[in-house]
């Protein structure tokens, strides 16, 4: 198997600098880059690798640097698997949904990072444990709309 080069192409829309530049990814074990969001001036993307399917990277367009973003470790369990379902922004805080598979049972947890960049500030808002939610299937819980007092439209069909 031949190693594939991992890079992104970036360009500025400023008048004086309209050229494309190549920026190499410093993480060589990445299998795929999932959807991302822009928050605090950086692009945040879920990444998947065979060694660790549970990571988020950031890209700073000013410095053109990548970084690993701190996320909470999934709980340890003998028959356990965890995957990040999506990233979002709630009340000016980064949020994340993550899905669990444990002994043929499924669950979705919604977390919010109260202080940006501080791993210890991740707080679980709620956890839904139900066999009808398959984190790898057609439906997932993603943060769509949030108000301080209630969740709205938190179920999204991945096909739409």
C-alpha cells in the first residue's frame, strides 16, 4: 500500500493575495475528515483514523496551522464504542454530540464546552439511552437549535 499525501488547499479572498497554497496535514493516520464548523476563527472538523476514531482537529486560517482540539475521553467499558456525531455552537459555546454502542444498546450524549479550549469545561447537557437511536445509522441527535430553557428540533435525519 502506498502512503497518500494528506494536505489541504487554502486561498485568501483579499485583493492582494488570491493564490492557492498547499498546507500539509501533520496527522498521517487520518482515514477521513468529516464535516466541520467555524468557531472562534478556526475550522473544527471531526476526523477518523483506525487507531483513534474519536478526535477533532482545528485549522487556523491566519497562521495556516492545524491542531488537535481537546475533547473529553469517552467512558471506559468492556464492550464499548464511541463516535462523535456532530459539532455545533450553543449559546456561544462549542458543543458536541457523541454516540455510544454498549452491549447492543445505543445512547446519544450532548456536551457543551463552557470555556473554549479548556478540556475540563466540557459539561454533559443530557444523555438519551435508547435502542431506537443508532449513532451509525440513518438518524442521529445533532444540535440544531438551543435556547437557555429548552432544546428544540434536536433530532435530525442524516439524509436531509
